[in-house]
C-alpha cells in the first residue's frame, strides 16, 4: 500500500514508525494460521470444559503436527482431504465430548439458582459451545449435522426439551 505523508513529517528523525515496520514484515501463510487457530480452539475447549483424557495432538495427522512447529510465513504441507479414518473417529469423539460437556455445564448452571451462566463463564458472555463445536467440525472434516444431532439428543436427555425443539 502507498502511504501518503504530510511534508512536515518528512523531516522528522527518529526510530522507524510502526506502520513501516509492519509493511516490511513477510506475509503469513493464512492456512497455517487457520491451522494454529484450530489447535488453540481445541486447547481452550479442553481447558474450559474440563475434558479429561483428551490428547489434542491426536486430532491431527503427521503433516498437521509438523506444521505446528514451523514459521507462520513459511508455506507448509497441510493435511489434505484424505484423512485416516482413525483420526476422523478421534476428532468425532472429541467434538461429541465438547457438546456433551457444554450441555452438562449449561444444565448444572441452570439448576443452581445461585450461579448464573454469565457468572460461571464470566469472560464468555454469549459463547455458545455447541455452535463452536459445529463450526470446528468444518475444519476437522466432520459432519456438522452429526454434531448438531448429538446436541439435540443431549438437550432432550437433560430434560431441556424446549431448547431441543428449537
């Protein structure tokens, strides 16, 4: 991009401006950033919902694991459309665990009259974990419908029929 500057600023001496420094940086490889975002979301879900016995790196194949430790400006081989069925099964189980834990947390917070959902998740006002799991399913190559069906089944099993019907 072309940056227009006023004449008065041309004679100023000192350190390089932050805009010029930003323009000199290499461009990041966006799919690699997206891949890192998926890992961060998975880790945050594990932490926030207190999921046990989940190994986050098992959700990725060897190419995906190797891509985590590369510079974001480098172009890496990322997982292709063909995935190992075992990895897909592990991913599916993880997403279903996220949905189950989210519904269980929602139910337990609604049963406690002292604790509201906003107090239970103070920094996550409006955070909808089942929707996040469905969005994450796109990145992990799992059917969104499967996640949504599991969400509805969980709502019905916890007696939240009015939400399940919606």
